[in-house]
């Protein structure tokens, strides 16, 4: 039995122990994860097995739900060639070859309702039949995609001749940005016969040597640019998605244009490679802003900042962008926006750190009321302060960064040492709350000062706990009514 068969049987065995409703819930969760950009080699297999099982379930009350599952599977297969070109962030500048993921639902609705209603319905109906194998379904979807390509090409041609048709399509796909995304979808579908085989021979991951010294990628891009000059941006996006360091595409652009002068590269047919890198800087800026505003994960914001810094640093090392006013302006705008976000984070850092170091109080039932929101805020602020410390060339926060670090260092060191020192004198009823504050302080100190310093603090913590255990305990009879009465009599 082959490995895929073994994995498939294990998945089927697991799913058979679940109710149809639970299987549907699993399918919905996986579909949601895929829509949000998550990738996993087993997603497709789990979804396929789940769909096969649901097709075997006949009760009428499941009919509509089975249809929705199969429709989702057909839609996913239909847009499969676009996977490497999808993003979830709305870029300030539309980059050719990068398609907003939300567009897929709009386009699918438009195809099924207006453009190819009978063709889409036919494939969906056939997908519900148990006798239609997955290979057969793949073929049906591929044929539907070819039919859709012709129909979309015709629709895009019409909007260039008719303002009325342009307005109508604009409403369906979300304005001019949606039309631009639709053009990208059409272009990638039209290039499927040569683009997909080409990407299959390109390694899944590309290190810096592939872009800076290797000739294989260079020859591939040169041939594509000669045969398909309109598809250079699409090829650039596909290569960037596989690059360990997206900024390496700027170096590749220089090799392709036989120059490291940004002005020369910008005038060449390989300029889209630098455009794509700049679009990634813009995407990381949008991602960082969203993480700061909406993501409760205290690590996400600083990780996006780190990725942004790495990309910008690499880009500026390879190209002097001031030689191209357009590229320089685009990067300067993202730097200004992301530096403003970092400044706001640093301004709030000290308050967050102080709040997080407070000894928590217990409620009426003795449960500690730990301020996890303030702790997460402090973690995010400290990680940000550490990250931007050595990134002054990317983030214009030198003055506030220096002031913030000085206050953080003093506060963390003084408060943490004080908490540990007081730990040895705590009565039993206060020990748990005090320990909680100490552990938070050590955790924050490790983020800012590093593991060695945190190890010292943990040793001091242990010493203080041992001291606390040796404290003489109050005698129970000293709190008895008789003792209190005798004390009052005195």
C-alpha cells in the first residue's frame, strides 16, 4: 500500500467514527482555514475523503449541506491555479499578479449567475453523483475553467468598448480594483498550459544563491520574458512566493537587466520584479497595522515588523532606490506609516509594562484576577522595543526608542528585583498572587534582557521561596476567642 493510500485510509477510519454533522463541521473549518490562506499537505486529502463520505449519506435533510460542500470543493478546484497568487491584505497599490482572495467568491458568483449559469450548474450537479470519480471531477472542472476563460476574455474585451458594460462589471466584481484582479485571473488561466509546468520544475523554496549566483532561474525568466513579455509580473510573483528572502528578487532584476542601477532596471522589462518586492513591503505594512489593531496574539505585530525590516534592509542593500523616484516614494510611504505605528506602540509601552507588573488581587472565591490583556500588551511592546533597537535605518523612532528603552530597563530591573525580594516575606495567603507577579516580571525580563538574565532571576526566585518556607508561622491559638478576650482584658 502506498503512503498516500495509507494516509487516506487512516483519515477515512477516523472520519467514520464521526457523525455526518461533525464531518460537515470539520469540512467547514478546513474550508475557512484555506480561505484565510492556511496551507497544509493533508487539507486536500481530508476534504476529498470527507466529501466522498458525505456523498454516500442519503437523508434528505443533508441534501442541501452536501451540495454546499461539493460546491465549495468544485470552486476550490476551479481556482487552484491561482493559489500562489492570492493575498488576504488589501494593498494601497494594485500589484499585477497579486489577487485579493475575496475576489474568488465574487467571480464564482458572477460566473454561476450571469456568465456561465448552465455550465457551472452542470458541473455542480455531476459532482453530487457518487459514480463521478475525483479524476473525472478534475477533468470536468478543468474544462469549465477553459470555457470560463473564453467567456471572461470576451467580457473583458466588451468593457473596453462599452462604458455601460464596464460599470455593470464593476458592480459585480468590486470596482476598478476588482476588474484589475479579474484581468489577472484571466491572464493566469490563459497561461496555465505553460505556467503550471514551468512552476513545477522550479524548487518549492528558493534561497539567495538561486537568485544571486545560480543561472537556472535566470535562464527560465529570460526565456519567459522573451516568449511571454506580458507575463513577467506573474512570474515574479510566483518566484517571490517561493523565495526565502523576497528582497532577493531585486538582485535578480539587476542580473536580468545587466545593471544594479535602479533607474536602468526601472526602464527595463524586468522592472516588475522590483515592483513585486515593493508590493510585499506594502503588504507587510498592512499586515503589521492589522495585527496591532485587531490581533490579540502579542507576538504577531513584532513578527510582521521583523519581516518588514528584513525585506527593506535587503532591498536597500541591493538597490539605491533614490535613483527611481517612483520606487523611492512607494517605500518611503510604507516606512512613514509603519514608523508611526511603532511610535504609538512605544508610547504605550511603559504604561503596559507597569500595569502588567501589578500584583493581582483575588475575587470573593479566591481566584486571582490576572490582567492578561495588559500582560499581552506589555509582551507586544517589549518585543517591539527589542526588535527596533537595531533597526534605526528602517524605523524612524530613534529618540522615542531610546527614551522608552531607558525607562523600560530601569522599571523592569527595579520592580522585578523588588518583587523577588518581597517574595521571601510574604504570608501564605499572599504567596500565590505575589508569585504570579514575579513570574510575569521574569517572563518580561527574558523578552527584553535575554535568557541568561532571566535564569539569574529564576535562581533568586527559588532562593526567596525557600526563605519564605522557613518563616515562623503565627500560632493558631493567638487568633482564638479566648486569646482575643485575654488581650482585651489587659
